[in-house]
C-alpha cells in the first residue's frame, strides 16, 4: 500500500515539476526554450564537437535579448565579433536572428499582457503615451525596422508595438529585416577589426559585471518615505468630517416653546 502511495506522490511531483511556470510568460519561455535547446544539443555535440560553441551562442543570444536585455547594454556586439572570428559571419548572423525572433515573440506577449492590465490603465490613457502610440501608428513597420539596426533604443518599440496593437508577425518581420544586417555587420567586423579576442571577451564580461553592479546598487536602495500632504499656511490639513456628520450637525434645531 505504501508503495502505491509513494508512486502516486512521485508521479504527482513529476507532473507539477514539468508543468509549473517559471515566472512570467517570457521567463517561462526562456527557461524552457534554453532547456530544450541544451537537451537537443547533447547528441549533436557528441557527434559534431564544433557545434557546442554555437549552441552556447544561441543560448546567450536568448538570455541577452530577453527580460534582462535592457540591463546589458553593449554586451552582445563583442560576443558577435568573437564568434565572427570562429565561424562564417553570415552563419553567426542567421543563428542569432533565429534566437532573437524567438525571444522577441515571447517579449511581445509579455509586454502586451502587462501593458493592457487594468492597473496601468491610467498610464495607458495618459497624454504622453497616447501621443507616442499615435506617432508610432503612423509608420509602425518603419519605426521597428529603424530601431532594430540603428543606435535608437529598441526597447521603446518593444513597449509601444504591443501597446498600439501592432500585429506580432509584422513586428517580428521588421525586427528580422533590421536586425539581420546588424548582426552580420558586427560578426564580420570581428574579422577586420584587429583587436585581441581576449580583449573582446573582457569587454563583454565587463559590460555584464557593470550592469549587475548598477542593478544591485539601485535595486537595494531604501525606498523614500511617503510624502505627507502639503500644508496651507503652515497648518496641515485636518481630518475631514464625514458628510453624514455634517448633515446631522447642520440640521435645524426646532425653537423652544415660549413660556
């Protein structure tokens, strides 16, 4: 009997382990996607050892462009240049763009869910956000494409595109058209730019360490106290009297009978 109970508990634990969410939609997709890719890469690496670094490059691409991407500026470009020296740049760009399209699909649905929540409705209906969405809707494909390859911040269209209801397949297509030449350029730059590979690796590692240091400092900062209501003439606002009490106090008292 105890054996059956243990078997049922084991099966229930295994089912809960495989079906439990690892954070939000994006983190869940990043974790599960990384695990599946790493699992499939085991037999490929055993037969083709040169595939191993490419698998690592794909996983790094997913994580750098995932939820922690805004905290890792100027980290991905040195990695592209390093792998561009080891493999054909066009192949590196193709592998990178496949991983980026995958993680941007997850990012799109995550931001869409967060930005359309009822808690952020006042912000969503604000003048600045409304004007930004109106400007983006005038040329959405061009805007996503421009931010995909230029120094303009890509996280801006990552927020505005789902907020404006721009279709995800067009958003990913514009990302592909803009990102692929950028990836190819930096992968090829690693061949022509005569900088030691160790220096490029140190630049990438230093960017990650600097981003983590800044995040740890700003993330552990103590929150400021809530500001008290402003005073008028040096006197703070008094506690407001309930309306029902005011109505009771202001009721007309009947005059006393004359003697």
